[in-house]
């Protein structure tokens, strides 16, 4: 079993650019043939990473007030796949560090979704918002510091 966190960014930036922003160390950076890049960083960060570009996207997730939808015309997704039974605090801290690095280094609209179901974070028109999974944000030490309100 695994957990997946997906950060969707729009408008689309090249997968190579998102990979550089996410993981600036060339030894860690996802590789492959665009539109799909990947890196197995399980020992270093606790997860594998894929970067995928697409068109006519669709993101749907639960929020504290119901279902949320977004349909970016062109997008890049950054997916973190981690072992459900590993050390989630370490993995999530590493993942949020990368998410913050990507958000801080660009202006794209964004959505962070857990397991294709729970909306954790959005950024539209430069305004970020955490979504009502306060238990999730409080479960991981430092999560609120890494992604401040």
C-alpha cells in the first residue's frame, strides 16, 4: 500500500523546469523523456517522484465543505508516492519542503491533493489556502511551519 500526494500546477511549465525547481541537485532530479520524468528517492526522502505534463486536466477532491473541482487547460503534476507503513513524519516533511520550494519559485496556480481525494492546499491568483483537514496539518510536526497560513 502507498500514499500519494499530487501537486498540480497550471498554467503548464515544462516538466524539466518543475523538476529543476523541485529538486535542484542534478543527482536527485527526475529524468526521462518528457512529458514524464521520474526519480526513485526512497532512501533519501522516503518517496518516488514523477513529473508529468498534460492537457485538459481534471482535479477533484473532498474539502471541509463538499467536493472541489478544477479543470486546468494545461498543467504539470508532481506526484510523491510513499510507503504507507514507513515513517510518515519524515516523508511528509520532505515532501512539503519540495512543495514549498516549487511554490516559492513560481507563480502557477496549484492544488495539493492526498490520495486523489482530500484537498490539502490551493493557490490561485497568488493566494494560498489550506483546507479543512486540520487534523492532517497538525499530525505532522513542522507542516504548518513549512506551509504557513
